C-alpha cells in the first residue's frame, strides 16, 4: 500500500498511518525541527509531538516564537 493511500483525507486512521507519521516526526526532531514545523508537517497532536520531542531530545521543546532573519 502506498503512503498517499494511507493518509488520504477522510480515511480512517490506521496503525500504519500512525507509524508513518511518528517516523516522520522523529526524523524531523532529530534534524532539529521546531514544534511549529512538526505541527505543520504531521497530523499528530501537539501533546503527542511534545512527548516525542522530550523522549528524543531529553528536554521539552523550546517555547516562544521562531527566530527570524534580519535581511
């Protein structure tokens, strides 16, 4: 089964779809992604993402707004 079929809108969430979302979140966390990006790129709840972040990094995710570049 393809990833797109598992994550199509309106489809019942499957265990496999959840695993794929968690794997994506874990990869992004390891690469240094902030919570805002994790929320935008996955269908996982904020609470679940915070728990994953803490489990991977050992600390809670940073709070506050994202740093912006001064062009």
